[in-house]
């Protein structure tokens, strides 16, 4: 670390974003209301200092709201890479003890010698969809629609890419007071000076609260195989306390089903694509924290096994205090 920093205790999450001035990695720390910035500069020809060749702790942003918990990178729009457009990678942080979210921005400090990257707390978003709204956990973004728009553009067609900024990105937040999936959007806007776009402004909003079983802790975006054999987006919420995975359909704006799990479902990952025969397949892997095993869940709506654990890896093991 250039600043001689030590990482605080109890990091509760991690998120990263690629940037030309070094990849930014953010960690919130629950007990110290701090966010750490780790920068990976990647090997630099002629580097003379350690931080130019290895990841290093570059900055501590102190004074956040109490008990920061979740963190996610704001999805970078393709228009941000158009020449002349200034874009600062962004991150959103949730809190266990505050009815708000914070947006942080990464500055690479490229104009300084040597550069000393840092973070800025750009804005806060109050959670006002319920009487309480504190204790937020997992965060997820669904870029499906904007990705499709950008994929239809030529990489050199800045006008087309700019139009894609108008396509909202789905924004989802697991909240526990009351138990709900909060649904909103992330929208980017181009800022002009004398008719020339110089920067982007990104705005988060929360617009809807969908009731969940007790204790939502994590949220993830995945795809299921639809009735027509095409992939469809779903939002998956791990309800830690009530032992469910809730499946939310963002197109129909409704809870599709709930999957009964072992105690403490937490981590989620997806295996989705075409098999050797060219047929679509999708599976959800869920780690049950309290009972210590992994479940594989079938995500093909055409099959009777849809939203059903088909394999458990490892025998369930009760917590030590129950043995």
C-alpha cells in the first residue's frame, strides 16, 4: 500500500470492476463503517514499485452508514468507452442498520505522479417503500435488455450506443425489514457541453416491494428454460431464515414459485447453456450454510422436475452446537 494502510476487520462482501487505470475491488467492513479499495494495476513494463505489479490496498473510505453489508458494481454501459466520455466506475453498498444505499465512485488519480487511487461517496438513496427499510443485504443487476440493445450496435456507432443508455437496467435488493425483494432500475444519462457528450450520470431508483418469506439474504439473476425452449430471465432470492429460494419473474412481475431447501440457503451460482446435443439446459447450485451441503436445482420449465433439487452433494451436517 502506498499509504501504509491495513485492511479493517470483518469484510462482508466484495465487488470489482475493470478500469484502464487498474481494476477496482471494493470491500465493505461491517463493524468499522468503512469501504476498502484494492487496485490491481496488472504488470506494468518498467515498474519500480510493488503496487505497480501486484494488487494493493490503496484507500479506506470511512464514515459510511452503520453496518455496511452488501456491495455490487454498477454495470458499465458500452457508451462509457466512447472516446472523450469520462466515466468513473461505480459501486452500490447496502446496510444492515440504515434504510439507505450508498453509491461510491472510483477515481484512478491518473494525472498524479505517482497515482494514488481513491473512493468518493457520491450519493445516498433512501429506502422509503416501507415503514422501516433497514437491514438490506444482497444486490443484483439485470442487464439483459441493455446488453441486447448494445449487441445490435456496431462497436463504432456511438449514436446507437447512446440510444441504449435509455434502456433501464433491472435493480434488485434483498431487504429484511420487512422481508421483501425491492425492485427498481438503474438509468444512465449523457451529459453534454456545447453539444458534445463529456460524461455520464447514473441514477438508481426503487419502485416496488415484493413480499418474501422471512429472512431474504441474497439475490441473483439467472435464466430458466422457458416453455418454448428459449432462455428466460428470473430473479432468485435466498431466504436464509425460512429455508426457501424464491423465484421471481421480472417480466410478469410476480413470484413464480418457492423452492424448499435445507437450513440457511445462501450462496447461488448458475450453470446455463447448450448441452452436447444443442439443447438448452439450466441448473442452480445453492449452498445451504446451516446444514452444510450443496443442492443442484433443475431450471427447465418444460419438465416436472422444474424448481426441484435433483442432487444433493454432501450429507447434511447439523451445526456443532446441535450435535
